[in-house]
């Protein structure tokens, strides 16, 4: 049975503007770093860092940790591959969903705009 466990090891945050507040207009971008730490036939362990930045630069938020994927070789490979160019891999979506609450709480504490929970969704997927 396929599963993903996410362990957060580090949270870094910096407020970059004294003029920022929760309602400041901004666009968030997400920089992602993932690397393999360990692999066996039933599991893959990845190190990850997700770094959110705003334009204009209001804050920098980063979460680092370990994601452990368990399942068959085919299930793990499917989670690492994007279905198409417009969607991120399942593993990245899962890591972001599991760490989103940390980004939200830290952004609120810094009094800067929070990222959207749908940041990784393709732009054409919103319901009208």
C-alpha cells in the first residue's frame, strides 16, 4: 500500500520588509529542492526543502525535512513523475499539503501574506 510520511526538521523564516502586512499584494513563488537519501525495494527516503518567496520581496519562508515514500517500485516511481507538464509530481503536492499549515502559521506570525493552499495547482484548474 502506497504512503508518504513527512517529517519536518527545520523551519526558517525572515520578514524582509517593514511595510508588509497580511493584506499586502504579492505573488508567491515556490523553490523546491529534493534529493534521494536512501532507497530500497519498498521505500524511498527523500530530503526536501520548500522555500516560499514573495514578489515584491516581503518574506522568505523555508521548510526542510524528510519524506518517506513506501509502496511498490511502480507506485513510488509514479509518485515521482508528473502526469503532464502542468502538474507537479504527487510527492511534491503531498509534501506541500502536509507542510502548508506551517507556512500559514509562520506567515501570520510575521504579519506577511500567506501563500495559497492551491499554489501547486495549475492555473486552469479553478472551478468557475
